[in-house]
């Protein structure tokens, strides 16, 4: 029993439609209109009903990763495992399941307080059951059974949160990155990368620091460097803040850049990420360098 993939991410925005516009016009995601849920935005990137769910709130923030358990049996077993680990698990209702386009779901929090959801059985609606057509002409995103991409979340209680995802949730280790303190008096920078039951190098990573919006970044992957470059052009033309310049990571080989979306929620947009066909043959790594080149991080506007 382990998580199959990262199926959706639920975030909030203060100005309704801001993420719809950013997702469509900058990232190339396809907006979906659902009249029954007018207070929400839905962004599609493949055959799934949607991958990003956006609600309106007083602050832009992370509301939860949606982890696909792959089957009802795995879902029920995970609930039992979470409860045995003294985690509080709250069953979702029918309207919440309809909102998420899932058969059944439950929510909980990790030891650092990050919200997450588990579910089984992705469903659809007439509005969502349409072919993906990117508003910016992106051919396809790298998704399928690997899920939408990855999320990096804050984990100030790093050891406890790491143990929770490995021992309770069933993730596997991919890489443990340790780097010098980013500023005088700060602790070392540590990011722990973990994989689900699919070939993507990591579906989840934990950063050893707090973050005001509850997510360090989310990652979307495309199939060519030209699509990364075209997105970077759109970012620059729209004066979207750049969090990091173009670069290539060491551990997962991803060539990418980072921009900052509405509410301060950052997005890594990349190409050529590492995939592992047989995790039993992959020894988890320990890294001291984040990048082969590039990825110069920029000061964020106040």
C-alpha cells in the first residue's frame, strides 16, 4: 500500500479568476467552467478532469495535495494506517467529492501541519470530460500515471514529517539535499525528495523551513525545451516575477525556471525530468549541490 501519484493540488486565491488567467495565459493550462461550483476555478492539463483546483479565500495559500491511492482497498488501508499513527482523518462529503471529481476522499495533516487529501476513483463531469487543448498551444504535459508533477512543501518539523511520509504514507526516498545556510545565522538548507509508486523522480519534497503560503512551489513538466522557453517568454512579457532563472537540477535532471503566480504561489516549469523504471535498482542519493548550472534565485518583491 502506497500513494500512486499526485492527482491534484488545491490552492486558494484572493481575487477570483486570477489563477484562471495565470494558468491559462502563462502556463498553458485549460480552464474548465463548472456552473455548480462558481466560486472555484479548475485548470486541466491532460485527460484528467482537472489538475489544479482553486478556491477563493482571504489569503492565497496551499489547501492540500490530492494523493491518488489507486484503489478502494488501498484507500481504506491508508485511512486505517493514518488512524493507527494517531493522525486525525476527516471523511469528505458527497459535495466535496463532486468538487474534486473523486469517488471518495478524506483529509488529514502531516506533522508540520500541511493539509493533504487521499482518495480513490477519479470521476468526471460533462464540463470536464473534454479533450485537453492548451490556450498557448502546448502539445502535452508529462502526466499520466505519474500524476501532475510534484509539490515542495514546508516542513519545519523535518525529521517527524519525513518519517511520517516514509513510514506512514509509504513514500520512497529519492534524494536528501543538504546545502550551506542561505544567510548568516540561518540553519543549513535541507530538502528531502520522495517518490510515489510511479517513475517520476519525486512527487513530493520537504523543505526544512516555514513558508507563508504553505507551498514552496509546484512543478509542471512539458515535452520540449522550446515549450519551456516559450513559457519563459510569456512570463517576461507579462512582467510575472521570476523566482529563479533557467537552470538544470542535479538530482532529477530537470531543466526549468521558476515564476511566482497569484498570491505568491510559485511554479517550476520544466522539461527532461528523470524517470526511474525500477525503484528497487535505484539507491537513494545524498546531494550537496542543487544544480549543474543556472537557477539563480531572485529576491522576491515585498
